[in-house]
């Protein structure tokens, strides 16, 4: 993380925001004390769209989904993982 005093930050502001946009964190100091931080923005997560798969995915009936697992599948879940 690079540090700049306020005067230098003002004169190089365009370069500093380009550096922050590229992923760098810039510390701005006033009278030798940390005062502000330029950081890159977090990327926006795409918004969820409920119902996108409606009609494209067929789930089994509820009684099938909630049925107990067969003993061999339960045993496989409880068995230690191979190395």
C-alpha cells in the first residue's frame, strides 16, 4: 500500500484513482497521520432472478425427496474418505 500526503494526492489524483481502479489501495495522510484510503470498488454481484429455471427443471415428488436414504447410501456417507 502506497502512502501520499494530501498535497501530493491532489496533484496526482488522476493517477491514484487509476491505481485504485487497478486494485491498489492508496493511503492519504494529513500531517503525517493516515486520513483517508482510496480502494477499488467491489465488483457488483449479478442480481438473482427467481424463476429463471421454471419449467426447465423437474424435481421428484415431495414424498420421494423426503424418503429415507437406503442403508448402503447412509453407510457410504458415514464411511471415511479415501486418501
